[in-house]
């Protein structure tokens, strides 16, 4: 059974007989009958993959950055080795960065992966965005 309390989704726990509302700082309980359902961010990790073969978040970001920036080199490193993790590091070399400021380069990158930043990706830990001349190519 699923219940909605405000914007919080609560899920019934089988076998509970306690009743009466109880609130805590981290959870809203109706006795011990309800427990918090998974957060929307954790659900996003499950459902926000693309393609029938369920690409990873890193694969999705690689695809979107490749389409947007036409990079000569692209490396996306997931934190802790988890390809569906919430933190990534991006290293990219693109002709589009020639003559652009660091802020403009970062905006191009964030624009390309904006949808992922609203769901499965919590943070981009670092960005190394270079033009081919800066990368020695």
C-alpha cells in the first residue's frame, strides 16, 4: 500500500498494528505502519537510463557531450568507480573551446548534461576543458 502525505510518499509495512501519527526530524511516520519510500534521486538512478540495454549515466553523459561538443578527447570518470554514481569528473578537449573563457566552457558542458544533473548526477566534481592548442594536440 502507498500513501501520500504532502509531497512525501509513504509505504506500508506489513504486519504492523501500531496506529497514531508520530513525526521525527527525518521521517514522517503513522505509528510504525509507514516508512519512507526511496527518494526521488535514488529512483531517478533506476529509471533515468537510456536505451533498451540500460546505458549507464556515464554512457549517457558521454553521448550527450559528444553530440554537443564534438570532442577530440573525452574522459568521464565516475567517483568510486560506479558508472551510475552521483559524482563524475569530466576531462574534454574540443575545438569549440578555442577562444572561450573557462566559465563559457563549463556552461557548454553543463548545458549538454543538464537533464542528468536534475536526476541521477548530484555533482560534477571537476571539469578540465581545454582547446586542442592548450592540450598540445
